[in-house]
């Protein structure tokens, strides 16, 4: 993300999300937004700022404080032929709409023999790092990735922040987009001449031959920093951005591990029963005989995310922990 | 009972070649063991006095079982099975070892907590795949060749150079040498080819060694692999150790001994997997040129075609000369054509002055 | 015994066969066709021929110049060659039993 993309102005991840929303609202009259404080206030993370003035109250709709109600309304709108984009403030609050998401949105297409697809997009903030305490900081995307009928994506780059929304709207299944709060102020430029963005495949963000780091969302940049530090010691790290947590891109994941023979999974979710456990098991199922070291994980400590800064930092995956774990897997004894 | 291949679980003792009280040196053949792949001569890992033979001929025992005891060294003949179990091997290393015919239990692990890793396997001296036997091991040898050659063509960027050499000086010298000697002391041209190649390899380390995961590592000695065709198909390339240091008569005797033993299925455990560069010769088959495939993890192979009499321009005149086409296939990750050309030129130099070989 | 005879004297033939198996243990002596070249029958190469000549030298005490190697190419030729060489030295056939 440097000066070589001359024509693209610098912008934040937040701006890229907004550009994605703007693209969708402009290109398809069936698209509309709803959620708490997304209109007049501009969204609790200011992603939808100024959209009300541009597109009007019909398409940028503030809702009452009832996740269950407005997610349910979104499902109804999608069934009725519209393309609703629902914003939930954080993944923690989405639990109030869990019944609508898991029991209705995910199931209706299947229960109707394919007659009632639910092309609903739900955006929500996830992750920690901004001292918002345990009720606003968890990473529960792994839970949602458990549920068939849903599609779970986690954009980590500006291009994905802007482009994944379009692909999500074209998908006949409900898509949940998890936007990490630690990335919102990250600045960069969009790739000039936007390439179509998919929500099916993982991406190799850095190629290496010694160990594969599997990660997504806010942890991607910690992994890239760790890879840079390890490169100074001659350890070539491959960093895989999962991008989509359901379905997982087994082909790319397994191919990478087959080449490097080692895997370290970095996930801001908790270890127990998390997406990291699923990833590890898939590697064992599909590439056991290629492994040259145990699979390892760096996850968040098994506590509700603490409020004090030093405790929050200690609980989350950090660059030093990633570096140490990777080093342990590739270390050699004389 | 040493393991002579990753898939070997047990072996049958065929014959003892030592008796209690015998003093053996490292490398002495102690016993013949029949494996699924043929009969192998088991060499001693130790020097010492044989105290007691534990296993009787005809008995089939698992890998790791004690075959005999040395005086005062009750467990040194072979690692006990418990120790073999203690050596941890990563799944990838285990799979690759099986492909290459290497026993991971014989290696020292350098991974975390001493585990044998893929790198340890790939840097180990190459396995020849399963050891040979005239009949029973044929399918095993075919499979070993398939695995090894497929890997070579998949992984090694070969480059090929070919140099035609005038053998008049070598053949004249050889004829003179042989004329004055009884049959057993005579040399074959193959001995000269091998010696010349070994000495060139000693001078050009980029062609003598192994390419592992950490890149190329030059070998300290020249262990010359000699491709030996088995009657009815199949090929093995056991090593003549430190071939560059041996005189032509010694080299000739070792070559003769090796060919006979290999075809009889008596390859020694130490010869199976230690070659650092290989020579292949198809001269007897009448082909002009051979374009050989490198035997991984080695990085070079030298091929000799038939010696044929052809017109050769020399000092502005055409003369009939005995010529041979010598081919080098080398690993482009390690060396370039210029070095390869120098390597071939060294072989020619040596063959031009056979009296100095 | 004449060098051009196609018949192989049995005692001599048996001794030569034994040498053949010694230097090429993977050869089945029962399958040897006396008139056919070893090269064609058993893929003999120059090393086999050399080993064979070495064994003949050791067994019969013959000096076999290199240019004569091709006269060892089959069992018949070899027997004739050995017989002729031994005849040259006026050694009686009984000496073969050594």
C-alpha cells in the first residue's frame, strides 16, 4: 500500500467499507441499509457516516434498539426480494439476534427446498484492542462458522473491505461480514482497476517455505509483522489470510501446509472449540503425513477480554507470542 | 538386527560369518541376513571380540533384536528395540524416508526435542531404495528406481553437457599395462573412467555431495556410485568409497568385486546409500551417448557411451581414433554450465594422461 | 580334441560351467545353451568377460591375452579354447581334475 497506486487516494479501512456500501447502493436499487444509529449518527464506528444525506431515509434506516427485530425485518425484506444490509454494532450484541440468524436466516432456504433463499448481508464489528471491555470485544465469528446455511467472511485488507460486500450481495445465502475494530483506522490505497473480489478463497499474503501461519481479520497484520521479524533470522514464513471462515478454503490451506510442512494458527478467538481447532483438525485429516512438526496455535487467553490496557494486551495474540511459537516449530537442535 | 529400509520389520539370519572369539573390525561382514528384498551382508558397526552369537541361522527376528554380543559391550551390536522406539520421527519425515528407502531410526534427529525431521531425511545419505536380490527384489528395485527418478525429474533442474574424447592415449597405455600382466592384474577401461571421474569430482566439489532442504552440501570424500545393471532389468548404484584415493589396480578389484556381489545379491549395508556422485556406462550396449538422470540427493552423474573408431581431425589431418562421448548431467541449482564444462575437461585431461591416474 | 569341434568334452564343460556360476551366481547353469554367446544369453558385459577370464586363469593356469577374450564368448568356444591351450602345453586331460 504505497505510492505506486498513484490514482487511488489514501483512505482508511473504514472509508473502504463505506465505499463498498456506496457502490452497492448506487448499483442496485434493491439495496438498503438498516441498523442502530447508522443514519443520523453515522454508525457507532462511523462507517455509514454521510450516507443518509446521500441516499435518504428510505435506504439508510435507523432502527429501534432491538437486534432480534431488525435482523428479523432484514430476513423478511430479503425473502421479499430486496437486498438488505443490516449493521449490528458488535458481535456481542448479535447474540440478541441469534435466533433470527441461526434458526431463520440459515435454515429457510433449506427448509423450503430452495424456494426461499435469504440473500441477507449482516455486517458487524468484532475483536478487541480498543479497551471496550468484555461486552464489546469478543471474537465470536468462529461460532457462526459452525452453522451450515451461513457464509462467514472477514475482510482484512482495504480491497476486501470494499469488495467483499458486492460478492456477499450476489450470494443467495445469508452472509455475515466481520469487521475487526482494530483495522478501522488502518490506512492504505485501494488497488487501482478493482479486480473482482470473491468470498470463496483464502489468499497468501506473504509467501514462504518454512512454516504456514493461518490467520484472518485483525491478526493478519500481527502475523505479517512476525513474518518480517522471523525473516531476519532466515525463517521464511508463509502467511495465509483465510478471508472466508465458512466455507474454509481447504485446498489452499492444505496446499500451503504440504509445502511448508508446518502450521501455526493465529486466532483472536478462544482456543477451546474455536475455529483454530477446526483448522488444525482439517490439516490432520488432509495432510497428516506431510507434517514435520506438531500444529500449534496462538489464541486469546481463555478469559473474557479484560478492560485494563495491560491485561487486554496480555490476553490477545501478540507479535512476540507468534514469533516465539513459530520459532519453536522450526527450531533445530545441533 | 539392523534396519535395511524403512519398511523392514524383521530379517532372517542366513549364516554367521564370524564365530565367538573372533576379532572383528568395523565394516567386517559378520552375517548374511535375508530380507524381503534379498540377502544383505551385515557389517559390524564396532571393533571388538565376538563373545556370543545369540541368534541361530534360520531364525527370523525383528529389527532391533540383538544378534550377537561383543565382549564387555552387551548392547552395542544393534540399537535395542526400546531405543528404536524412543527416536521420534515426524509424519512427513517418516513418509519421505519410506520413499527413499532410508531408515529414520538410524538418524540423529535435529528438530525440536530431537525429533527426526524432513530435513534430517533429505540430508541423510541417499537410500538406494530396497536392496537388491536377483529375483525376489525385482519389483522392489523397479519401485525404488521409479520413486527416485521421478523425484529427480520433478525436483532437479538438470543441465547436460557432452564432450567427445580421444581415447588413443588411454587405450595405448591400457594395452601396454595389460600386456605385461597376468589376467587378474589387468585393468578394464571402466576403471580408468571411474578414477578420472572421481579425481575430477575431488577437484570440483560442486559436483560431489548432496542437495538437501538447506541447499547443497559438498561431501568431504568422493564415494563413487557405480551404476550396475542387473540381468533381466533393474539397476543399482552402490558406492566405491574414496574412489579418488585408490590406485587403479585397487579400484579395478573393488569394481569387479562389487559387480559380482551386486549381481549375486550380496550388497553390503554400507554401500547401499553412501554415493556422492555416480558414473553410468552403457558402452557395452553399443550406444553412442547416454543422457543420465541424477540420483537424488546427489547433484551430478557422468555417462560414458561406447568407444567407437571414427575420423578425428588432428593437426590438420584426419585420423581414425577411438572416441567416446562423455556426458555430464548436473544440478543447475548448484553449478552452471561453465563449471560443468571444466569438470568434463578435467576428466578428459586425466584420460589423456592415464599414467598419472 | 580339435579347436573346431562343436562338442564339449563333458568334464571340461562341467568345470567351465562351475566357473561361470562362480562369477555370475545369478546365472542358472542348467539353462546355458552351449553354442550361444554369453552376451546374448545373460547380458554379459566386459566386466563379466573379464571376471570369467580371471576365473579361467586361476583354474587352469592359462595366460589369456586380451585379444583372445572374444574366443571365450560361448561355452563351446570357451571349451575349445581352453582345450587347445592346454593341449599346447601337452598337458593330459587328467590334469583337469585338479
